[in-house]
């Protein structure tokens, strides 16, 4: 009777409907220790672990038998944009409903619905947020599942039943601020970031926030741009406080429990061009870091207080909408970069001892390796290629200070520039295999043609083009990077790349899916294709592996993501079905 009453109350207040009345069985609370050391059978974070390595110790599916993979089950999903990575815990899969309208809990062995939480979103939501529901990540802690709803709330559900436990409004959707990245659970806190587009919102919508996991009470809020009197405030020149905007829209941060630090990526400053952002004065800020902090930066925060511990700015005073809000991988590696493979190397680094480092590749390319303790620069290189149109002109290797490529800055209305790389990667994460110390990353070999237009909201118009002079048959590439030396093996090239998350496993495999419906398993050593499956739509982020009752599964989602789907216009010969939202799960016979 209580459950029926809860449903009726939820519907009356426009909060939820529950269509599935099942209950997750075999459940146990997810403790801090569970998050620090998850079972190999489970996938309880977007990357499985806090370090964002996307590496699974499961090896039932391996080089020798992966050719026998077969479809175990599939399940259609409703319409809407989605870019999600599902979670699996003790045999239950939790996945956002496309469009950000709620959550499904399904049996991870067959896809049968266990429960559904469906949120009644405001009628005018789409008026303010065009690509609604870009919920990429979920979090699970104790007996609750957490997601960031499209209407500006962080929502906590009972992980066993789908009942609403609490909801906290952290933003106003009418300011076009979105919860795109999703949350992580750290030390009893649910931490999330959001986007803050410049057309309507202000600095007030640009922040990372921590809520109490039990109650939803706000514990701290860190704004992604500094206010007057705070360190770095001068980096914005004469721009008023409300106009200082940079968002953590991409993926949630990583967490280092030894140092008690979370590492988060921040996107470009808004509006996109210096002229628009600084009211016509392109020299209002420097041409080198720091400029427009903390845009295009890695920030390290104390999860207890939300205080900034250190930052590193990859691109100062961005002029091109070149983001750095993707995941930060935490690895331990020797630091012995090869000058033939790496352009910028800190002199005098100790090449004999392994170090704890944080690694990232920006949306526009550029591979950076930083020390985890203080953010000290170790090495970086243009990615995927070193070309004259690359957004950085140099890095001071002694200090790590970055310099933007001033020749490519738009200096007057109507001026046109070709800048590389454009959306080389995005919200689809990389993977790291500790057994061979290799990072696996995909990229698109494309650039932007930018034309300054101060009458537009972002100060620019643009179109995406395949990089001039590049091989169109290698537009989409999957590469292996030796993290000790920086040497690159571009082992798979194709006319179209992928939006699929990369997955590494102890079975010696790399799984990755593309926009042409192909899902492949590669040998982690030599990159040889060992298996190919064909699904019904664009493979979208998502790829995970898990085990139930001793059986290993590999899962992915298909469907349409956000603006990045425009890549299909760059390669018009590839014509996958659009809007085919589904879950596909593979296993051995």
C-alpha cells in the first residue's frame, strides 16, 4: 500500500511515475571501500574505477575465444538524445532513459525490466535546452543511485526499488545550464559539474558542487572562474564578474584517495572568441597562461572542502571553442619520453623512477602528462599530429607555461582561420592497459574553419572539415600510446571514426565501436582485429564489461549523441540509421 501511495503522490507533484514494480535482489550497500576496490564483476563508475583507466580484470573473453562472441540480449530504448555509460552492480544494470527522462534498472543477464523511474520534465524544457538529457554518467553509493536530471536537479533513487529518496535543485534550466557530465560519489558526497552556455547564463551557473549523499544538502560549491580578490581573477582582464564563464560539461572527475584530490577538466571560456569575450579588445589578456582562468585547465580540488589545490592551463585565452572537459586518467608510469615522439619535454626529469601522473587529451587534441602532486608539467605533444594549424605555438618546458598560436587568433570581423584539431575527441573516453603501459585513444583527423562574426552570440561561425592534405581513409583512427616514451602506434584507420568509449581488458583485448555500426575487438598488443559485430545504430559512448554468475558480458548502447553527430555530414558516404536507441550485450556461447 505504501508503494502505491508513493506513486500517486509522485505523479500528483509531477515528480515521477513507476511502471516497473520489481525489486533488485542480491543487493548489498556500496561502501567507500567498495568504490575504492570494486569487484571485477561490477562496473560501478563510468570508468569502473576512480582512476578512469577503463580497464577490467575480467579475462573469460580473451584473444583466443573472442571470435566466438555472440549477441546475448538486446533491448530497445525510447527516443531522445543520449550519451550514457551504464552501471552494473551485482547483476543489475542501471541506464539513463534517452532524453534524460529517468532511469531503467534491468536484469544484466537478459535485459528484463526490474524497475523504471520516469521523471515528468517541465513542458518548456526543450525551449531552453535543445539537446536535453545528455546524461553521461550515474553514481551509486550505499543503497542509492544518483543521476543529474535535465530540469536542474540532482536526484537520488532507491537502487533496489527506484523510489525517489531525495532531489536537490542545483541550477535553473531556464538559464540553459545543463547537467551533462553526471556525478561521482566520493567520501559520502555526490559531486557534479554542469555546462553554462553564454547566450543566457552567467558565471553563477558555472560550478562544481558537492551534495551530502544521504540528504542532498549542499556541502560546497566551487566556481570555475575566479572572482575579484581571488587568485587568478586578473587573468580575465576587464571582463565583469558575471561574464566570466567556463564549464565542466564533459565527463566527471577522477579521484586519488592517497592524495585526497579530485581532478576535473574545465572547458573553454565563453563566448568563444577573444573579441566577443573581451568586448573587442583581443589584448585585454595575455597570449600565454594564465589567461581566462580556469578555462581549458585541469584543476585539483580537495573533495572535503572544494578548495582548489592546484591547476594547469592547457590553452590560455582560447579563441576557438577548444575544450578540455574530458576525463583525467590517473596512472603510474616511468617518465622517459622519446624526443622523436614527444615535442615538449621538461628538462632534467628523473627517468629512472616511476611517477604518479594525470593524463589527458583535449577535445582539440594535445596530449599532456602532469605530476599528480602539484600539477608540475612533465611532457606534452601535439595530438594527433604536429601541424602549423595546431592551437599552441609552444610550451615553456622549464615551467610548463603554454602559449596559444597567435597567428590563428581571429582579430577582426570577417577574418577566417583554419585551426586544428576540431572535436578530435569528445565525451567518449579513452582506456589504459596497465599490463603494457599503453593508452588507447581514438581521434578524428579534422579541423575547423572559423570566421569572426561579432553579431553572433559566440562571436564566430564555423564549419568542420577534414584536415587539408590528410588521408580521407584515415579520418577516424584508433591508436596505442606508450605512456613511458610517448611513442604512437596508429593501428586502425578508417573513413569514419567512433563515439564509442574504449575498453581494455585482462583478456588482452581492446573493445571499440564506430559510427558505422561496427563493434570490434582488437588485440591489445598488435592491434589486429579479432572480432567484428554489427549493431543497429551509431555506437554511442557506453562500452563496458561485467560478469554475472561467472559469465562475462560486454555491453554497449547505440543512438544519437549531441552536436558531435555532425561528423556524419563530414563523411556523407556513411549513412547509419539515426535515432536507433538500444542496448546490445555480447557473451561467449
